[in-house]
C-alpha cells in the first residue's frame, strides 16, 4: 500500500490491519521489516534509520520491548 508522502507498506493484512510479516518504509527513509499486529510492529523485527543505525529485536505494540541489539554508526552497540 502506498500512503501519502511516499510511505509504503508491503505485507500481510487481516481485517484492514497490517498483521503478520511485512515491511514499511517511511517518507524520511527509515524502515521497519518484521512482524506486525493490529497495525503496529509486534514480535521480531528490524528498524533501520537512514543514518545507518539499526535495531534488531523484539517489539510489543509498536515499542522496542524484550531482547534486542542496537548498532550505532560508529561501531558502538547495545545488547539487552
């Protein structure tokens, strides 16, 4: 689905909600690829910022929650 301002979602839908595996690219160049539930990242997924930072891990109702790893642009990282 193509939204206004170049936001794009490719993936599964259930009852008009993003639900299941999918990828969403935002107008600023950031993207999320992973599991969705009720239109929000939920489960395992990767969020990548256009500046090169990446978070890979668990999500709950659109928020980072649980185990994951964040990798910064200068080689720094956080695991937790």
